[in-house]
């Protein structure tokens, strides 16, 4: 019987196609198994890493919690001994103090100074109006004080504020307060210490316009000036204060900073606090004991 060559070729091709399809399907099935195995291995690895990260995170949380509790205990201890340590620390020191506030309110510092035995003569707030004086206001000021019209008005006002602090010029104080340049709380007895509190929310030329000229005038009068600011002010004045060669404290909102202020009033000098501008955290207590 004769075999039709056409059917033979078709048959052979069909066989090879079937074999090829079978091989292809087999390879795909094997590949799927390999992919599944790899995925399972990757998931397992990720789960293990996640478990380790969770354990590390928990350990860190516990460590942070322990540190926070340690800090709280230390703060509680410092607060408990602070009042006793600071009480009457300025006894025997002629500590008549005026506080100049340009930005930071020193309520806690005032309480500390009183507890230490200082006499807070006055608190004077210098308002931002000093920075923005119109020509009309300038002429009124110069006319009231009988001054020449070609004077720098900010410098002139700062000199008058210095006179108020050092000489107790009540008339000038009343006028400047009435016009909104200053706000005074307390009496105008002459101090031998002036604490000037600075720092600001943003960069400003206020230290050069107000603080440094005032410090210069106060030092001329023989008054000890201390520059302070809170630890969290965005713009620090301390570098400006250091140019005036006065002692500074950059963390006066803390009991450590308030202790530093008291110790400066007892005779220590330097730049204290927690910022780059500070030379040390606080005055050396060993030196204090020797005194």
C-alpha cells in the first residue's frame, strides 16, 4: 500500500508540534514553580526583616522611654533642690536689678532673682515702635527734649532710655511710655545690674539698633550688664551681645540658665548655656564654693 507523502509530512509536523507544545508547557509549569518558590522565599525574608525591625523598634522605644523617665527624675531632683540652692544666694551682694525686655518675658527669672535675694527695681519693655518712627514723631520727640533735628532718632531714644534707667528720669519715662516707645513696671531706682533679654522669631537688626547702643550707654554708667535669651529662640542675639563684651546666658528659660545668671551676679564672667556661642554650660560650681 502506497503512503501518501502529504499525509506523512502532516503527521510528522503534528507530532513535533505536539512535542514542542508539551515541552513549552512543561517549561512554563517549571518556571511558575520556580517563581512561586522565589516569591515565597522573598516574602519569608521580608517577614524576618520586618520582625527584626519590629524588635529593634520596640527596643528603641523602651530605651527612649527609659531615658525620658531618667530625664524626668533628674529634672524633678533639680527642681527640688533648686529653690534651696538659690535661696539668699545674693545675700550680701548689692543686687538692685533692672530687666530690659525686647522680646523675651522674664517672669521665671524674676522669681528666681527675688528668691536669691535680689531687688527687682523695674522691668522695661522696649517696643518695636522705636524701630519705626515717622518724621512727624521724630520732630515731636526732638522738640520735646529740646534736641537738634539732625540727630539719629533711634540712638537718641536709646540714650534717653539709658538716662531713665541710670538716673531715674521720671519725666522722660512718662513721656516715652505715653507715646508707646516703652512700658515700665516698677520704680526707677538706679540699678547696679541690668539684665537685657533678647532673641527673636526671625533675623533682625534690632540688636544693632537697640540692644548694643543701650549696653554701651549702661556700661559707661558703670552698670554690669548681662545678656540673656531663651534656649528655643529661632534667632539668637548672643553673638551680638558678645561683641559688647558682656556675660551671657542663652538658656535663661531653664533652671540651669537662671542659676548661671545668679552666679554671674556673684562675680562669675563668661558666656554660658547650650548653644554654639556658649563657652560652657554654666559657671564652675567648684570655684563658687571657693568664693
